[in-house]
């Protein structure tokens, strides 16, 4: 065979080799793509099946039927598990000092039905459907949890029954275990709530999905603990407002609204008998527990003897301080700052939502309105939603904490305020609804 003939033969062999290799690559890639598509399709069908299970299971959990049967889609590569001990939920109340009030309202396992295929899971848990893959998780359909207009409704659905695992296309049978068990309110626990907080804590393999749900469906404080796969939702219970003795401060305002939340804030100051306000130095301090502070200070002497008292309003955030003053604010018939006399013994009356202006003590005021009522509303709203009001009374020449100038027992205050329905919980309705799930 001449050289030309050998070259043609070698070329043909190489061409066949390249063709075979190319076909192998195409088959491998196509096979991998088909496997990936089949996996994705199986997981999507599981989402649809468990969403249908969610709707049917809710009928049983909420007492509308005695049982339901659901056919679950599947594939040769996946399986469905009943996991009655998967996940945990607690619901507690705390008082305004952060101490737990009574026993937990809920403290129980959630349970789950889980479709598992490779690193992907689709789970029915807590009345919702969740999907996880790798380190992430997301909500497919929402759990039985509704927060609206300051009302939290939580008809918790728990999965119970024996652990089991079935491959292929199983049938799920749902029956009631113990449903519509009221956890709040009860004979000893009642609405409306006031003061403190309600804290919902969920431990779950799908905690990131739960966290996203809480952040999307409420404006409460959401905290995620990655190490323990836990998410916590904190909702504020509204403070009570009303009248109080100045000896009873601090008064805790909870869930203040965003726009002019203070409807009324008034004080009647009675002098210490030995003082008659001759050495007056009294303050109302609003504190958010951080660096921000707003103070209304009244200092001076006995107005019934023709003496003037100076009013100073101060806001500080730890770095910047703004100050307003009025040294002729008190009059016998004033709308914001007034006084009355019993002989030479004065009583001071403060309406801190009133219109009396105070003068900014620097070049240009940060606010367009310098009335007392506007400043009080603006800064208490800025400090909110949680603010403590405390009174301080001392004589100008006495050490802090001394109540020399004002009789705190005899002096009174009154506060009425509006809360933001998106920040607080006033009504709480919690039931526990356990369902048995069997797979066959």
C-alpha cells in the first residue's frame, strides 16, 4: 500500500474515533440533563402533591371532616417519610421586664411529612409546605399563621403518628388526633393583651423559610440562630396608658405608632410641703433603652410669688443634642403650662401635647414646628415603638434622685396613646390541632 493509501486509512480511523467519542459525550451529557430534568420534575410534582395534602389536611385539622386520603406523586429516586418529631415550636408571653409569664402557651413538636430526593426535600410542616436544597430553604405555601390588625391567629397543625418511609407513589391517610384544643384564650388566660411581648420560636430544618415568612407577614422583630436552626418572632403587647402617680414611674409605652402617637400627656405637680417649688427642678425623661433620650425639664421657683419657671426640652442621640427653651411659659390660664394657687402654695399643670412654642437654642431648628406638642409627639415617635417615661425630681441644690421639690406621691400623670397595628399584638388566638398521618 502506497503512502497515500495509508493516509486515507488512518484518516478514516481517526474520523470514526472522533465520531464515537462525540457520540459518547453527547449521550453522557444528554443522560445527565435528562436525569436532572427528571429530578427537578419529581421535586415539582412533590410540591404539588404536598400542597394538595396541605389543603386536605387543613380540613381534618380544623374539624371540617373526619378524614382525607391523598395520592402522592413520586419517582423511583425519592421517598416520603412521616417524621413526627421533626421541628419544635414554643409560644410564650413575657412581661415588660422580659420575664416569662406563666407556662408556655405552646411547647410542642411540629412533625413533618417529607419528600426526599437526593439533596432536595419538600416538607409539609406547621400547616405549610417548605422546600430545601443544600443550605437554603423557602416557603412553597404558607403555614397556618395569620397576623393582621394587631391580632395573631395560630391554629397550629401538628403531624403525629408512627415514623414510616415509603418510596414510589404512596397514599397518605389523614385522620384527626386531638383537634381544636384552645391554648389561648382559656378560662384563666384572656384577651386583650397589655404590656410585654409574645415570642414565637420555631426550630426546624426549614428555619430559613420560616424566617422569610415571618419577615414578610409581620413587622415584629425576627431573629435567626443559624447554629441551632432556630427563628424567633417577637411581637409587642400594647401598654395600658391611663392615669398614674409619679411615684409609679417608669410608665412603659409599648407599640407606639409612627405618626403623632401621643393623644394626651398631662401632669399635675404638687410641691413638697417644705419646698412650695422655691427650688423647683423636675424632669420627664423618655428613654428607648439605647442612646436616644428626650427630656422635658421644669426649673425655677414659686409662680404664686411672682417667680418665673423655665421650661427646657432636650433631645440627644448620644452624639447630637438639640435644645429648646421658654422662660415665660407658665401663666395662670395657659393652655400648655399653667399654675393655680392656694394662697402661696402652687400647683403646676402641664399639657405636653399643647401648642405653646419653645425657642431653639442654636442657629436653625431641625424641625419646622417648635410647639411643645409637636416636639413631644415627634421625638416619642422617633424613640418608639417602646419607650419608658420616668420622672426625676430634685431641688436645684440637691443631689440627683432627691425628690425635694415635688411631692411624687401627691402628683399625678395621665397618658393616652395610639399603637401601630402592624407593630403590636392585642388579641391572641392559639389552638393545637394534631393529625395522624399514615402512608401506604
